[in-house]
C-alpha cells in the first residue's frame, strides 16, 4: 500500500463518483478503478458498493477512510515540518552572550521569537575566550564577543563599536573629567578583567597604558563585567567597560577615555557550519545592525 492509494480512496469517498474523482486526481477512470480494487484486495474488505448509478461507502470503507484522513494529515504535517526545518523556521539555536548584554542581541532575539516561534533559543553566558572555545567545539552556533579576536576558523561580523569607558563610584576624583586622559589612570586602583575573558581587548588596554608610561594597577581581577562593576559599586576601584552598560548601573558614573581604543562587539560563527536556523538568525542580526546605523544609534 502506498500513500497514493489512500489519496485515491479519499477522493472517491468524497466524490462518490469514479469519473469526478479521476478528473480531480488528473488520471483516467479505468486506472483509478483498478487501484481501488487492488486496495480492496490487499485489505481483504470491500470499501465501496458499486452500481451503474450509485457509489456508496461500506461500513468497512467508512472506517478505512477515517484512518486514511489521519494518515494523510500526519504526512502533510510531516511535510510542513520538514519544509519549515529546511528553511530554518523550526530548530534549535544556541548563542553565547557576554555578561554585559547587547542591544543588538536583545532586538534580534525579540524578532526571531516573534517571527519564528518554533525556534528554540538557548542563551549561554560566556566570556569571549569561552565563546571561542565553544564555537570551535560546536557547542554553540553563534557568539557575541569582544574584538579583537584571532581565530581563523571563525567569521566575525562587527555589530557595535563603542568608546572605551571608565566606571567609577560617584564622588570619585576622575568624575570631574568629561573624558578622562590616559595619564590620569596612572596609579588608580583598577578592577581588571582576566586576560582569558577577552584576550585581545585586555592586550589593547595594557598596551595603551604601557605606551602612556605606566602599568595598570590591577588590585582585583574578575571574570565578568557584573563582578567588576559590583566591586566598583563597593568603592574598591574603577573599571574598564563600555557605555552601553551604564543604564544597568545608575549608581555609577561613566566617562569615556581619551584614547584610540574602542570596544568592538561582533557576532561570531564557524565558517564551515551550515545551519538554516543560524542563517535566519544572522540575517536578522544584520538587519538590526543596518537599522541602527541608519538611525545613528
């Protein structure tokens, strides 16, 4: 028995006329009658009562037609699911995200959740270093990380560029500056993120300070931005960060640094991975980034 036999059966049951059913199925009547007889022989029951004037379903035929509707409905559903999965509208997406969050990420996830409700999204909070390893191992599909990153296996698309800032408690001496000269950081008690958190950015900051004639006075080291700003709130020192995080810490003061260093965030993914769900997500991210650029955000 094949699915076409069930479709033939349903057509005849709905039309109760072999000629009209054959026309609907775009086949001639004799082969249709032959297929129905073969189905009856295979099932061992008579499905239709036939006369020259009337075609009626038998009681067995009614039961078989009911089952045929269910089977065909399931197959149609399977075909729709397969088509959606092939287009990336159904599936699983795992994304690595930094502790400080990302406006582009939030807007992208909001759009995906609204437009593709059958995509299951998993967020994993990871440092840049952890995201690189997870991408390399295939444990996440995409990551939002801080540049610079040297990893040949990854494709990196910049989504945001912000000036490097200093977060400090209210009343700190450096709050008198609208933008803090690098030289004023000499001797300051700095809460520094560990190099493994964002190796490229860590090296840029230490190089910037060394070129200005001093070494960063890192009195505490943390593995995420939340821990660092918590220590700043406790007035244990100042910390490097980006301005986009200021809305989450209204009790702190943020000032840009007069330096050539900018913090660039990128969406990263393995160049050798093909995933319809990932491709949809990346298209949404690119769309959000373009929209923000047009608004000057």
